[in-house]
C-alpha cells in the first residue's frame, strides 16, 4: 500500500497498517512530519473547536479517549514520549457579558459529553495565576488535553520505521488510475504498482497530480502563524483561550500562542501583523508575560475542506460504474473549522 504525505495523518495510517501486517511505503517530497504536523499547537480540543457536526464531535471524543494509550504505546515501542497532558482548556472572560456567554455555553458542552466547570475570579486565578487580575471568570473544560505534536511526529516516524515502513523522498508523485481503479504511482524513479493509495498530502491533497476528478479532495490551504515564549516550567497548566486565540504550555518551558488564520495560498511567512495580534491577545489574557523572551515564530498550512464542510468519510467515489470494485475508496481527514 502507498501513502502520500508523511505528516501525522499519513504516518498514523502507515503505522496502523504496518501493525496489521501490511507492506507500506510512505512518499513525501519533504522531511517527514515537518509540515502542518510540526506547526500545530497539539491541542486535543473536541469541545473548544465548537463543531456543530455530531459525527465529527463523536469521532474527536473517541480519539481523545484513546490518545493516552496511543502515546504510551509509541513510547514503549521507540522511547519517544509525545507528552500527553490533560490539564483542561480554560476559556477566560475579561468582562461580564463574555462570562455570561461562557456560563451559558456550559450546559451545551455538558450535553455533548464534556466535564465542565464555571469558575469565578478567585477560582480562575487559583488555577492559573498568570491570568490577568481583572479576569471576571472562566469556563473550564476539564477533559480537554494536548500533546507535543513535534514529538508525536518523531515517535510515529520511528515506530513506522521499526515496523518496516519505507519512507521515500520524491519530488513529483503522479497517481496513475484508469476509469475503474487506481493502478499505482509514478515518480522520477519509475512506476510502482499499488492497489490502495492513501492521499494524506494535507493542504496539498487537492492538487495531487493524476487523481481522477471523482476522487479529488476539495481542500485549500489556510495559513496559521504562531509565536512561542519562554516561561518558567509549570507557570501555566491549562490551554488558556481568549476568544479564538489560545496559549498552550509545553513541558519544555515554551508557551505557544496561536494562531492566525489567513487565506494566502501556500505562503508560510511570519508577518509583523500576525505576531502583533498574537502577542496582543497573550498580554491581554496574561499581562505578566510582557517580560518573557520570544523564542520562536513559525507558520504552517491547515487544510479545511472547500464545499464539503466536515470530514470526508469513507464514501466510495463512483466513477460511473456500479460494482464496489469499480470505485475509488477515499478517506480524507479534514476539519469542520480551520480553527487552530
Ligand atoms: C498554526 C496551526 C495550529 C494548529 N493547531 C492544531 C491543534 O492545536 N490541534 C489540532 O488538532 N490541529 C491543529 N492544527 C492542524 C493540524 O496541524 C493538522 O490538521 C495536521 O497536522 C494535518 O496533518 P497532515 O498529516 O494531514 O498534514 P501535514 O502535516 O501538512 O502533512 C502533509 C505532508 O504531505 C506532503 N505532501 C504534500 N503534497 C505532496 C506531494 N505531491 N508529494 C509528496 N508529498 C506531498 C507534505 O510535504 C507534508 O509532509 C494546526 C495547524 C496549524 C497550521
């Protein structure tokens, strides 16, 4: 089987297939796990993502439930700990109307299955002392979590290699398919036959050469910029949200601040405006961060789906014939909202 794209999705698929005894090759034109999978904030936030798609929410909730065991399994196999942590998500209100809005949302989150608490000012500050002293209150989603996505990428690549997955660096991959089914892929090194090809090319998935129109994925890139500050280890515990901006503490002493959202093609520059907007939000929610060193800035490309809003489930894309074998099985992973 062939997987195109060695991000967390492609490596995750390859890992699970290899565990089940499949021979898998992963093709990427760049370093594995260095695109969006490296750029992300690593929040595991099914509720904060505010999806209104029940199936997507259920999938994210189930994924969150199995994450600790998945991370532990990888740590045991290859010795790389992806730092799963469940310190919750704290949505902060700096004025009374926002606090009312957050408190009103609590019941909806509970109905969706979340463990939620509404905290007053004193409780909020006791939980996160870096938060602004004039905070009015907050909404704590206790069961949201985070991983270190860069470490997870390293762990997955190593685990794949240990299982015999071949990583192939290629410049141009062209899918070869006839009107009935996929036949394989062509690279500068020649043709490789494959009966199943997984398109895990992230923000580029819609542009993969040779994909038949019926199986083309309608994604477009949405750039996201991030900033990291150095803070004393443990100074912040939860993922702290102010509106759609968030602060994510890492175990290595970095505090990630994210993220911008901009449609500007495949451009991953970090801009003055983006950095300003994120630092502004961070210093509003936690003014004490003003003296912190800026240690890193970066940007990556998310891949929300164009027209079809939501994950594209494993629906066969018919190419005009009726037998199940005459279809392109397509599973594409994307996001209801290009939120993080
Ligand atoms: C700033 C930012 C913050 C985010 N925060 C979060 C968060 O907190 N929580 C969360 O769940 N998600 C978050 N995300 C989203 C998350 O990072 C992505 O959904 C996830 O990493 C996508 O993984 P992927 O494997 O699909 O894509 P990628 O990691 O982008 O991998 C795609 C791979 O395909 C390769 N490729 C593309 N085209 C070709 C081709 N033609 N031939 C060969 N190789 C090709 C690329 O080189 C790349 O390696 C964030 C994203 C960004 C940008």
